[in-house]
C-alpha cells in the first residue's frame, strides 16, 4: 500500500509496534511482580499466624501441618465466619490484602502513566513532523501563487502525500514553462517590432525627402524621373524587409509547417538560383552547379530553395566581377551536404560569430547590397527542418557555406 510508503507514517507505525511490544513486556514484568508480591503477602500472613500460635503454646508440628494443609472443612469456615473473615469482609479490614491492593494500584498507575507518556510523546512528535511538512508545503505553494517557482515541495518518501507533492511540482513546472514561454514571446514581439521600426526609419525618411524634392520641382522631368526611380527602390527595399521579417517571425513562432517531399537536388538548386542567374551575368559573375544528378533530398523545396537562394545572393554580394559561386553536393552516411563556395572577399574573423544575427552588417560590407536578413532566414529554414548550417571562410580567398541534412528513409 502506498500509504505505508510514507517515511513518517512508516516510522510512526514502527513506533506503535515498538510501543505494543513494550506494553506486552511491561505486562509480563507486572505479572511477575504481582506474583512475587502475592508470595510475599502469603508468607507474611503465614508468618504472622505461626508467630501468634507459637506464642499461645501450640506445638510446632501442628502449626506446620496447618500451614501446609490445602483442605478447608466446614468447622474452619464457621471459625473464619465467627472471626468476621469472609468474601464480604471489606478489604481494609484485611491488612495484608489491603496493603497488596495499594501496592498493586500504585505500580499499575505508574506503569500506565509511563506507557501513556511514551505513546503521547511519539504521537506528538509524529504530528509535529507532519505539521512542519504541511507548513513547508504551504510556504512553497504561496510562492507558486506569487509567481516564484524557485522552490520545490518537500519529498521524504514515496507515500500518497509525496505523490501528491510530485504532481503539484509537475504542475508548477508546467506553469513555469508556460510563464517563461509567454515572457519569451513578449520579448520576441517587442524585439521584432523594434527591429522593423528601426529598419523602416531609413527608407521612410528617404521617401519623405524624395517626395519633397519632386513637389518642389514638379516641372523638372529629369529630377522627377530620378527620384521616382529612387522611390521605387526604397519601396522595393521596404517590401523585401517586411516580407523577410514576417517569414522569420513565423519561423520563430513555429507557425510554419514544412511540407517535406522527395525532390532531386539538381532541380532544387536550379529553382534556388533561377532568379539570380541574370544578375550574375550582368555583374560578370558565374554560378556553377556540380554533383550527382540522381541525388535526392527530402525537404520542403520552396523554403529550402529560398534558403539556398539567400546564401547564393549573399555570395554574389561579396564576390567581385569575374568571380564564381560554386554549388556542389555530396552524399555521406546518413547525411546529404550541399556546399556553396565563392572566391570573394571572405569573412573577417571578428565578424564570424555575428553573421547569422538579424540586421548584422560588417563594417567592410557598407558598399554591398542586402539588409542583413538573408542568412538568418536561411539558418532558420535549415534548422527548422532538422538540418545544420555552418560556415568557414578565409579573408581574401572566399567563403564556404555548408548545409547538412539527415537522410530520411
């Protein structure tokens, strides 16, 4: 029974068993004491009777026969009755019996009081321990109500109370996790809104300035055309920023469900760079793809293609005219790796820990395109599908991004 798994209850039950054994032993000792007391009383009575008869001149043989006799005759009963000694005789009139009764009552009272004190002490100790346990639990529960989950309910065994405390602790852990999740969500929303607000300030200020210029020179067609073009670029930048931030926010919030399916890697790569090949040609750069054309990968092709495209775009941003972006893939035991390498400017060692942070742009990248969200989005997409995105780079020689996906059977 789980009731007896409680350490305190088990200890108290052991104490009760010990107390019962103590009562039994005390009863045996008391009975032995009473036996000796009766024997002493009997000997005292016989001694008094023998002494009285000797003083009256009764022969010793007669007295000895009388003291050892076990027969009771009618004449003997009549003699005792005539002397006022019988069943109805009051105890106080029988000195030896009265003394025996007094001694017995005293001994029994002392023994009973002692046993009751031991029982009371053990019971009070058990109740005190139990009360202290409940008081500790009450303090912890009050902390839970106040939002403090740092303490835990006391556990001293496997009894019903401890099982209940364990369940309450599990509930407290769930509430703590929920509270922490809510806090992280609030912080995340706060940071996201702050990031979007901060990033929109520059294009909005530019749009306002362009509008003022065009309003001041409405008849100057060349000026209107120039700043209309700049307005379009700023609007496109804002649209790209908002869409990318919404995608990252949805990924972080877990609102994106990746629809994985088996797709050929060459087709995935072609989909990823389809919108970048024209840019590469215009800038005098090359995008090369090389690998086993039969290789397949289980992933969400749309999201994975966007992640690869963002990495290739980042490579183009940091590669000069005549440079090459080389995409290769290889199959390993339980893993498929896609490598995106360029021979551009590379990444400085001090920038390596920060390249996947939102809106991070190196001081050496001030003359390149981008808003600092492509790599964070790519990392979120790859890791959201159980993959790993890593990077290695040598300044002045180039950078290699490595996408690793587990092979699913």
